[in-house]
């Protein structure tokens, strides 16, 4: 009788432990195969099972039965394995007790399923500086770390091996136009930079895919290629023409940075007073109509406010920081962060030390501070990543090049306030959502048959402009 009671208690405890572990599995979490049923392995407990006779004729020898304590032990071993499988996600959600390697493993798994989207990379400008856009022998797939002049340049952080190591899922490549080209050959330079970006993508088609919308971005990521998008940096590249803006869109540009470090005739840059002119507002409206993202990095505060008041689609700051932490005119003050939240846009955090600490050095923790500040003020749906690699010469320690993104995300997972879903949003899904919203506004305007804009800032008198006789 005592054996009967002891065995009954053992099985009740096993079933209780199994149910407890099942309840601990986070909603939506799956395992390779179903959770084993102890009863299937050991037989369900029943009072009459102790006295049941062995089946078969009296001439057969009864099959020896395994002692029940061994069966119970086997069940416990199975449950221990389940506990190990559950341990990592439970640890990550219970206050950051996971090791750095465990967090990194979680991030790498996450980035296989969801794209990391970076808002700004200046590789194309380095190609112009170092190779004059002659890329016949330029092997981005082989790596640039040991190739001159890239190896000795503090401005070089990007190649395909490091992009792969960093699990970059999508990259906005900047077609940067220096302010020195304003009112000169800015339009030509923009076209040439867009051309070289597209040629680089074509030459590395096994790794890169040119995309122009959110659906194509997600498809490229599923296919294992890095979705490549084009952003034109500097409103002066338009040559004050909405027709040029439309041509840029047709060639694949999906954002325009309204200003760089110089004013245009219709928008003021960071550090200068004044905002958008009427033509500047027309530029924003035409971008809404086209389905092109308005990028306000480098824009003055009044310009940004005017753009936010004018746009009907979300905007981005493609490579900026929080002004409350580093009071640079290039960073975003809290009142604008709140406007970004109301607009549905995203501030993508830059990795330049001078914008992170307002000094010459920065660390991963300093970048995290900017991310957390934007999250506190605007919300986790409105922060992203826009490192600015290949356009900065002082990246943070621990984020030296494009291979290091997973380490930043793993650092965030140390904080119990950051869930995996939060990190997915920051890493890229916030920007994907902005793209989808911008495309939705475009489609609405198409259905409403909104005509292309024909506004002009007025006649520009210059030796570099044609004037009819």
C-alpha cells in the first residue's frame, strides 16, 4: 500500500511540474516539436494499474517492467531539457541576468527574422573620393579593411563582409551632394551618385538588392540579400525644381534630406533662423504625393517644425541624436521629439561621437543613452538607427564599423525595460512602418487624382542658368 501511495504522489508531482512549465512559455513561442507528454512515455497513473496482470498466455514469460522510480527519473530528465530550452527567453525577460553571449545569440536570431534598417551610409561618397566613381575593379564583396586607401582612412567602415557580420537587413545609401556644388553642378553630382549606388548594387547582386518600397525591402531580407535604398542628401541637389525631384524619385530615391549644412532658397539649415518658404512647403507636399520620405536631419528647428506642420505623411531624421544629451544644432530637441511622435515619424540615432557626447570619444553606452532618451520622450515606436558610417571619423568604442550593430542591440537587452519586440522596432520595423505609411498617403493622393506640383521659387539670376533672349 505504501508503494501505491508513493507512486501516486510521484506522478502527481510530475504532472504539476509539466503544467507549470507549460504556463511559463511566453505567448507565441514555439519549439522544434511538441512538448512531450509524460503519460505517453510512462503510462498514465491509475489505481488499478498496480494489480493489472501481464497480457499474454500462461506459456509466455512476462515482460519485465521497468521500476517506476526509473520511469519518473526519465520524465524529470525530459523536463530538465525543456527547462533549458525555456531558460534563455525567460532570463532575458527577468531583469537582464543573461550573459552577453546569450543576449547576442538572441539578437542574431531576431535579425534573421526581422530586418535591421540603417538610415544613412556615405560609402558612395568615399567611392567618389577614392575611385572617382570608376568601380570596374572595386570588389566590395572581398572586404576593404586591408585595401588601400580604405585601410588607412578613418572615414571607412563599410564592406559586404562586415555588413553580413553586422546582419544589416536594409541600408539607405546616401547620394550626398556637398554644399560647394550649390547653384553649380549639384543636380549632376546627385545623378552621378545615384548612378554609382545602383552600379555597386548591380555588381554585388548576390548580396545586395535595389528596392523602392517596404514590400520589396522585406522580400529582399527574406531572400537573404541586403535591401538597398537611395536617399539624396541636400535639398540644393534639386536645383530649385520640382521636376528634378520627380526625376530623382523615378530613378529610385526614396528620401530627400531637405538641407545639408547650407541653406537653400527655400529651407534653412541647422543653426540658422527661418524655416520653409512657400516653395519649400510645395516640396514637402510633392514628396507626399510621390511617396518620398521627408528627411529632416541637418534642417533648422523652424524648418523642421514647418515641415511637420505641412506633411501628411510621417517624416524621419535619418541620422541625428537627442539635443537634451548633446546640445548640438544637428540633434533633435524634446519639443520636436514630441511632434515626431504625433506625426508617426522616426528619429534614427547617429553614431558620430561629436553628436553623441559633443566630444571626440563615445561608447556604446553613450549611444544607448540617446536611444533611451528618444524612447522616453517620443516612445519606442519613434526611434531607429542611422549610424552615418563612412561619413564620420569618430565612431563610438564598440561600434567601430557596420559589423557591430548586434552588440548595440544586445546591450539594450541588458535593460529589462527593453523587450525583444521593442528591439525589433528600433532595429528596423519602425522605419518599415514609416515607409508603409508614406506609401499609403501616396496611394490616397493617387486615388484623389492630385496633380503634380508646378510651383517655382522664382527666377534665379546667375551666370550658371539659361535665360531666354
